[in-house]
C-alpha cells in the first residue's frame, strides 16, 4: 500500500511535468506511515524525519536522504571537522526526492514496528530539523499528556521560536497510540 502510494505520487508529478515542461525539476520529499494491528510501517524519500517517542526517549526511524549524513560521516572519519560538516551549505541538499523520475533512494520498513499505548509517532517535514533531537524529545515529553495536537503545535512553536532565516518549511503530524477498546493497540 505504501509503495503504491509512493508510485502514484511520483507518477502524478511526472504527469504534471509532461503537461508543463517548465515544471521540470520540481519535486518533494515524502514520508508516510500505515498502522495495523501488527504495528507501524513506513516509506520515505528525502529528509522528512519519522520519529518514535517511547517512554521518554525519541528515535529516528527512517533514513535521511540529504547530504547531512554523508557530511557527518566525513567528520567522523576525520576528513573534515564537525563544525565544517554542520556549516556546509550543501548539508540540506537532497540525494533523493519524488520528482517524477526514477527515485534513487527509498526507505521502506522491512517489517511492522510494534507500537505500544503511550507511544507517539512523529512525521514531519525537514523544517523540524531546526531543533536538535534532544529538544524534540523534551517537547514531546512535556506535552505528551495533552495529546497529539498539543505535541504537534508545541513542536511548530519551538521551530518558529528559533527564527532561523534559513529554516525550511515545518509541518508536523503527531500520532498518539492508544489502547483499543478490546485491549489491543490501535
């Protein structure tokens, strides 16, 4: 289902570019999650983060298809300094995107990730990366009891408060896992 949705999105962009060649080069990142009784599965292309918040800790679930991980690896290997990696103007350039052409990198979950009541699954555009992961964790912890909408709004407010002139767009969807009436997780 997720791969079909990705393919449909890519085909839709290809159709628009074919209708209007001036749109050539346009594209988008994509992150999608499907929930079932077995857990959460995802597909992503680009640098839109997908995170799991569980018991006070947050983890990135998907791959970042920007140059940021490559620059960080270069810094870890000693080829450049950590500061050079963080300041590199190419850091946010995408290695893969949904453009209507063949997609170079796709991150697809191999099997469902079991989710538990109280978990939050956070889907966001790359603007959320204005915040350090530890700050995202702190905000989700602070607002978790108030519900998914409160978490999403708090994250957006925190991004806006940074006032980074180079910050990309910021969109956040927070999904809170609650027990189903039967006791199963929904």
